[in-house]
């Protein structure tokens, strides 16, 4: 806590004040300190027992791993910056130098990331199995260049969870690897063909993709294409075809859609 005191009275120039302040205003701010990352030396003692003569050595404090130069907390921060923040190893080196004046080799950063991946492996596998029993999930896939090769990064998400799957292909096999041969819930996806025909309780197609398709239908000439396309756009945009709480469109909208 830092305190600020008056140096003189603006009105008369006096430097003498009543000992008890009239009022104290408080302001809390988040700020960077001069050296947010610092090198700290820890010492542990080995002492001989005066009774049995055996030597006993104290434990290292929590957060210190023998043989490693970075604390557990700092390693966790670097892994978060690298994987979630997409900060390269070289940028992480600059980060450590700028904020702590310490030099860390790329090899150390690679090893740190590998240790963290191994540490959370069991938890990730448990999450993958847990996802298969959820009532609804969203699945998508995106191209993912790896060392010049085109891989696919799959993602399965829902409320408060997100699981990534690195796949060699964009095939049904990758979907089965994530959810199993069938999924007893609602699967929300885009209209990519791999999802069509997959055994699920129900499917919800991405409304953004559907909207894009119906905008093209509106531009088609002939027949009832414009009316049909606009009807479905209304369903997606404002839901005015469905009375509140209803699963079916009103008779007027249904008639106009034919």
C-alpha cells in the first residue's frame, strides 16, 4: 500500500498539519511492477540429528521442481502464452528478457511445453470421454498447416468446455474418433457432408450457413424461389414465423412458403 501526503498547504504555505487526517481516499489500480519476473534463490538445509546421527534434508518449497530453472507458476504462464496466446518460442524469450532480464533457451521452452502436455494428458482423455455423454455439442473442422502438410484441426465445444482434435483427414473417421459410432444428443454443425447421415439423436445445422444458402435462393428467378428464400430468412433472422413457444410456423407463413 502506498500513501500520498501533502507537502504544504496551498492556501498559506504552511507545512504543519493536524496529526489525524480529515479524510482518506482510496484508489486501487492494477499495474506492472519494475521487475515482474525475478530470479529468486532458495536454500534448503541438510542437518544431522543429535540423537540418531542421521542427516535429514528439508523439502523444497511448493512451486519449485528440482532440476528445473523455471518455477511451476512461470512455466504455466509460458504454456498459456504459447498455446492460448499463440506466442512463439522466440517471442517468449523476448518476453522473459523484457520483464525479467533473464535468458532462456528455446530448448527449455520446448521441454516445458512437452512436460505440461504430458501432465494434462489424462485429464484431457477424461474430458474426451465425458463429452460423448453430453446432451448437445458443436463440432467443426478447419485446415491446419503442419510443417507444410495440410492437417485438420477439429473442435468439439459446448457450455464451458472446448476439446481440440488434431486429425490427418476431414473424414467421418475423425468424427467417430471424437464422438463414437453414434451420439445420443443434439449435434450442431455446418452442412459439410461428413455430418450428414451420422447416427445422432438430432442434428442442428448452423443458421449462418443456412442463411447464406437462402440468400442465394432469393436471387434465383422463377417459381416461388424469392418468396421461399425470404420466408426462411425471416425464420432465421427474427423468428416471426414461429409464435412464442411454438415448434411450427403460423398457417399464413406456411401457406406463403408453398
